[in-house]
């Protein structure tokens, strides 16, 4: 594989059928402790100096509990975090609550309003909330070890939040189903030969998928959306659903899901990115809530996620750290202009614009149908 997307070439490997927050956990190798230090607490905005083992001991003394509200599509996407964290810190009572980010953020707002806050850490796709919560004084300004190595566009300079993983959305295909007719770009998705053979998550139900579809329209014009609407697409809630349909052989193509360009070449399905054609990627932000009850355990979690070992095991090969080389010959995600890494935060901040895009796509593709894939979790899950 070349170190960048070669001219007129599609890089494609195994599609992520059910990634989400599970991709942020361990892959079987526990994260190593940070180098030994003096053990003092960070001061004046400095990075954390305690090792993971020192933080672990302090978190146990604090009570040994941690609650994370994590954006995702199904509860099982939290299993990577649960297993990886438990393997490294077995005495911490960890709860990972997975729900759509657009429900988690208003849930946290309601908990603020009713003085019933549950989570200690939030890691969400709703990037605009971190800016707002910082302005409201809700976030603890804290810089984990390795914070200085995080790409500047993926962290708040005061330490109010940091991205802990890179997630990308594009299209995917089933290798056996397409045979030699591999789609070369998103333009191929509107070829009539694929009618009835495409699965997609609703763009007007998930803001990241919405941005991907916006990029397609910006690049190809509204005619692309009109033609896609005639493809008898199987739309569903949850960005994991296209990958499941493609990997399971129910559909040949999937749109609006995550995946990896460095997954095994023997995978049944492949996630694809074409040079000169849009896809989208963002840094999944995480922050410690100032009013949380388990602040030290929250710090332990952020240090673990930003550790070099965790970043080196990223499912898609991309790290948020500038000193961790991407896997599989990839370049850092911020060097791909067609990933629109800087565009997604701006898009998420324009809530009125997002509503217009949602309603417009509803005119093309119909209203969103179906229950939320994580279920209905109520006001205080994880309490």
C-alpha cells in the first residue's frame, strides 16, 4: 500500500460492521504504564506526570468507580473499552453507557439542570457540545500524559477536552457480491446496476452521516442525491447497520458507516476511500465533567486512552497523536484533504444549517423510521 492515496486508486480493506466506541478499547494487548516520574500532580496547565499505576492506586483510594457516557449505536460497542480497561485496571468498577450522542448530550444537560449528574466522562460525536460545556464551566481543564503530542486540531488548548480516537465514515462493499465490478468512488453508488443492493444509515438521523452526504452533494451536485433516492436503498437507524448488511452478504454496498483501510485483506467486506473524492473523519472527543464524582478515575481513563500503546492499536490505523505512526502505510488523517477533518467541527456548530440539511434529505429519502438501536435508556442510565 502506498503512503498516500495513489492517483485514481481506491484504498479498501475490511469494513467495520460494528465499531463505534468498541474501537476505542483494547485489542488484546494491555496498555503499558507511562514512564516513571516524580508522582506529583500537574500544575499550571502542565501535563499529568503520574504513571498509570499511580493514577490507578489514587483512583482506588477515591472509591474505584467510573461512569462513561459514550456515543455509539449498540451496547456491545462498549465491550472493547470494558474488556481493555478491566484487563489493565481490574479493581475499577467501570460502567460504559452507549447511546446516540444526540441523546447523551441532552441527557447530561438535563442532569445538570436537575442536579442528578451520573457520568464522569463524556466521549461523544456531538463536537459542538464540548465548546458549549467549556464556555459554561462544566469541563475540567486537564492535560493527560501525551497531551502535547495530540494533533492541535484534535484538542482544546486549555485541556477542556481531547480527541481519543479517529473515526471515519465512507462507503463499503461486499467482495464476493461485487466481483470485478468494484465501485471506484461514491459516484458509482448511483449506477442503476446497484438498485436494490445498497444499505445506508439515514443521513438525517446521524450528524456524521449527514455530513458525509452533504459532502457528496457538494462534490457531485443534487443530481447525485436524486439518483441515489431511486436506488431502492435499505435505510436503517444506526451507523453500524450498513457494515452489518454488507459483511453479512445481505447487500452489496453500504453507505454511511465506519471502517478501516488496514483491516485484513481476507475480510468479506471492504471499506473504501477514493483519492479526489470525499469521505469524512473526525476526532471523537472526550472530557471530564467537573461535577463528576470520580475525577481521578476519569483522569486514569483519559491517560490510558491517550497512551502510546492504546493509540498504536487503533482499529483503523489512525492515531490522534503526532508521534504515533499510522499503520499499513497510511499517512496521518489530518494530511488527507478529502477527509474534511476541520470541516466537521464547523458543520456541527451550525445547528440551524444542520436542520435544513436534515429536512431536505427527508424530502429525498423519506422520514426516519425505527426505534433507536441502543434502545430507550431514559434519563439516568448508569446511576
